[in-house]
C-alpha cells in the first residue's frame, strides 16, 4: 500500500517505516513542502524497476545500432513521435468535450 509521509516525520519514524516496508510491503512517498521527493519501497520493487530500466536501455541501444540513424535524424524522429502522441491526446480531449451534453 502507498503511504505519504512528510520528510520530518519520515526522519522521526524511520525504524517503523522500514519495518512496515519489510513486513507489510508498504511503499512510502516522502514529501517535502508538499512535493514528493523520494520513495521508500521494498528491495524487490527496486530491483524489478532497475532491471526493467536496464532492459529498456539495452533495447534502445540495440535499436540505435540497427537503425544507423545519425543523432540528428534520431532526434527528429523522436520529436515527430512526441508530436503525434500529443496530437492524438488533444483529439481525444476534444472528442470528450464535444461528447458532453
């Protein structure tokens, strides 16, 4: 379960937080001045995230090696993809607004 805690309280209750993470599998989101700045999660969650991240970057490197694109061409292609996603999101938003009575 995700729990949010202020940084000051996290510091005061760190032992209990670690026990909750270890025994219950709780996730803590640590806030400072109302902004989330850190997460305390079980090691298996962290390791799984780290492995997925490493696999993602391995696949990106492999795709880059196969594509033979220059950095400029790759950046242009990425920008084109970003613009296409944004246009699709805008289209969906417009359709939602138009569908409301």
